[in-house]
C-alpha cells in the first residue's frame, strides 16, 4: 500500500482529518499520572498510551514529537518506541523529528525512522538543501512532510522572505517539491502552519497534489474557517494537528482522559467542513 493510499483510507475510515500531536511535557502531565508512577519514562508512556486510546476513534493520525522523548535521556527513544507500537496500525504515524542532513547522516536518519521505528512519515527541514531529501525519496509506502511555511513567528526570518524570483521562500520550496515529486516514489508533502492561512494559499498553489501536515490549530490560535478557505483548491490530503489543546484538556482532573476524548471529538467536528472534501 502506498503512503497516499493509507492516508486516504485512514481519513475515510475515521471521517476525520485530525492529527493528534503527542507532546508529553513532564511539567504539564496530570497530577494523577505523576502520583501513580515514579519515573518520568513510566509517566510519559502511560500518559501517551491513554491519550491514544481515548482519541483514536476521532483522528486519522498521531504525531509524536521527538524532542519530548529525547528530553527523557538515554531511555527516551525506548519510550518513543513503546508509544508508537501502541498506535493502531491503520493510523498514520508521523515522527515529528525535523531532521535535515546530507549523505550518510541522512541515510542513518532514514534507517532510524523507517527501518527501525517503521513510522509512516517524518518531518524534514530542507534548509541544508534538497539533497537532504534524497535518502528518503525511494519508498512508496512512506511520506515526508517538508517544512515549507511553519506556524511559528520565526517563519518571517526565512520562509516568508523573497527568494529566487518568488515572493516567499516557502513558494520556492513548494515549487521544488512539486518538481521532485515527478521522480520520487516517496510522497513529498509539506508542513504548512494554520496561523499563516493568509499566505498559505499562494504557497499551496505550487504543489497542489502534496499531502499537508498543518499545525497551529488549537492552542496556537489558527482559524479553521480561514484554513478552510486556503484549502479550497488543494487536492493533497491535509492532516490538521492539535497537540496541547487536546492532550492537556483534562489538566489535573481525576477523569482527565474523558476531557481529552471530548476535546478530540470536538476538534474532529470543527474540521468536518474540511474533511468532507477528502473522504
């Protein structure tokens, strides 16, 4: 099964374009989880697994953020592996790693995420050049999401500056991804921030077939209605990520997983106007 086929199947089966971001910040974990387990590794593993259990029916994908797992130290990648193994096999698993390197280093990143952890997709940073994508470009069952127009204010520093005849560097990246998609067997998608909805439509037009990973909805304040307008002519399937707004919805309540489930259910419903275009 190709990545695009699995992505379409997951969105269609769940009736959702929601991606739940797994950002297990130790400072924000529910107090009941901290009280139940002594070690940070156990706390994170238990917390993430419950989030997965309570949100799976409402989302098409999960996006574990490597930074939060690596912060656990030597055992962090073991916890990451435990968590991704808990995710149902019909969901898209995106390793949010934001890697970007060349030659044998990129090959080893590819081996780590695709051969060892066997995730469906990984986020990549193209700013060392498009040769950073080459190691990842020859597997039709996988996808990459290339940072193109990110949701953070720092997008102003590079991605929203004019570049090589384009109004935005982000447009240049999108144009290059579209051209490289004609020879790559891996699906080359884009990360487009929901907080940049005004500029994103012009970027999307350069790579209209590309699958999208869209952060910025929820805690970051991105507008679903503005995003819906930006996506009106886009063919590639979007996955719209919410992390903090869902996984910490229960705060320190004793029944915090129920709040997490309700937040995921509500976000799925909010995204329905977008999802219906892609099921």
